[in-house]
C-alpha cells in the first residue's frame, strides 16, 4: 500500500512541476487554477525584471488612448497614465520614456501642466515631451509652445498625419502647430514667474513687489510678451492666462 501512495505522490509532484514550468498553455486543455495562481505568486516573489517602457501616454480619453495604443503605438511598449504624478514613477528608468500628454484629456489645467513640464525639463535635460490639444487659438498655441519647450500637435488631425507627427524622431524638426517656433522665443524663468503669478490672480502691483521690480517694468514686460504671442494688449494676455487656468473638463472646445 505504501508503494502505491509513493507512486501517486510522485505523479502529483510531476504534474505540479510540469505546470509550473515553461510549458505551452495550448497543450493544457484544463490547467489547474490553483497552480496558475501559485505560479504568479512565485513570479512576484522572484522579482523578475519588467521590460522597459518606450512611451508614456497621459490621457483620460478612452477613445483617443485606444486609437493611439492600437494603431499608432501598436509596436511600441506603451504605458497609459492617468496623472502627471504617475509619470514620475518612470523617471528612474534609463533612458526616460517619451511622454505624450493630452492637454484636453486630463483633469489638470493647462497652466499647471506647463509649470510641471518646465520643472521636468530642468531636472531631466533632454526629456522628450509631446503635447496634444484641440481647438486652441493661435495665441494660446504660441504661449503653450513657448512655455513647454516641446512639440504641440493638433489632436484632431487625420490618423495618417497624426501618426507621422507623433512618430518623428527626436532629431527631426519639431512638429509645432503654431507660428511660435524660434528657439530664442522660449519663456525665461522670470517671464514664467510673472505669468504664473498673474494666472494665480495676483495684481500687477503684487507681482512687481514679489519680483522686486518696478511697476512700470512689469507692465512693459507683460505688454512685450503679449505682442510676442500675437495679442493686442496685456489685458488679452491676462484673459488668456485665465483661460489656460481652467481645467479641460470645464473648457469649451
């Protein structure tokens, strides 16, 4: 009787090893659920390295995300992120993945996204970021390009053209859908501090005091910035900053 029990135990052990090992799942007509779960637990315990991510897509738009991952990025290891904070988890990877952010498909406002991107460029030089947006007027597009220092692409382009722009190599000409393309037109830190303060609702006098600048100097700088992005007055620029401070869910496209 003991020999039969030992034989049965050896058979059960062989079956467990054959299932837990590298086998073809098609050859197993009815795999044991317990063994599959145990195999996954063993993988987690061993800490097997995960493949590196090539691209991060930040968007809440399910239709856009499905179209990009299934059509344009189908041959690229892509991870879908819901927030910018989730993107920072991948900054330890070398090299850092390319980042595609849908400005109209996340909860944060455009001005806060731009502020985060400027900090990323400062902390991680050479990072590649592409912004997708729709329905922006030329002045808004110009300001976004100048602040973010990256490519801005209209998200409602035909699929073929959108794929061409998104898959351009980093060394190629930036695909900027705006007339604000000169490298020396990027916003400086002082200019961005001025715009951020105004976007947060501070008055010109308060901004001048916080920057330790004369009031007339702040007014002149604001007027010069408005002219650079194609606006008629500094009041129009302040109105644009208020618009960019509105989350995408509340903005009418």
